[in-house]
C-alpha cells in the first residue's frame, strides 16, 4: 500500500481526493512556476483544478530539482517528505496545511510549508525544522499535535 493510500485510510476526507501521476503533477507544477518558484496560492489552486489534496503537490515539489516553493512568510516549517513519510510525515504535512490555511482564512500571520527530500535528521523521523529570524528549531519525531503546539507558541 502506498503512503498516499495509507494516509487516505487514516483520513477519510482525503479519500475523496484522486491521485495523479507524479509526472502529471510535476509538469503541472512547472507550468505554474514563475522562474523556478511556485507560490503556495498557485499550488492550492492547481490542486483544486486537479481535484487532489495539497499534500500530493507538496510531496511532488520536494522531488523536483528545478522548481521549489516561493517563501513569503517570516516563518518556514521545513518538512521532510522523503523516507519520513514512512514514519508519519504525511499526517504532519496534512496538519501543517490545515493550520496554515486556517490562519490565512482568518487573515492571521501564517507560515510557509517547505517540503524537502531529506533534512539529514533521519534518526528523529519524521523531522521538521522551524526556521525564523530567531534561528532554526528542530521538531524531532514530529506529530500533528506537536506541530499544532509549535504554531500556537510561535504566533
Ligand atoms: S528521510 Fe527524513 S530526514 Fe532524512
């Protein structure tokens, strides 16, 4: 069972989301990019157009060599969506997207979600780094609950 199938089993809302091939997704993301950067808003609208959950696009973005996310906030949550997916990173990514989108909807300060193939912190998977002007904090063995608390502490 793929990570995505396993995730859909755990998250019934994600079950409605179809899955597109990585090739289709990366080509679509590339078409939305300005220069080598794609905005979070463009990722969200692309996912809506394709009828897929945003998690798929973030995982695909981490695999792309020439396209990355344009950061626009002072705080970045950098999340490993490589092998950390085997250790719960998909649920963490889901939580981060929900937290960010709810803050944006409420017009509150938000954060970027930056996916990476590996943060070289595999021993504490799933690994998330919180980067801000204060420096970088590592969330070892991240969980959705820990991320929610981190967002609550930061803003
Ligand atoms: S695979 Fe996730 S930190 Fe290395």
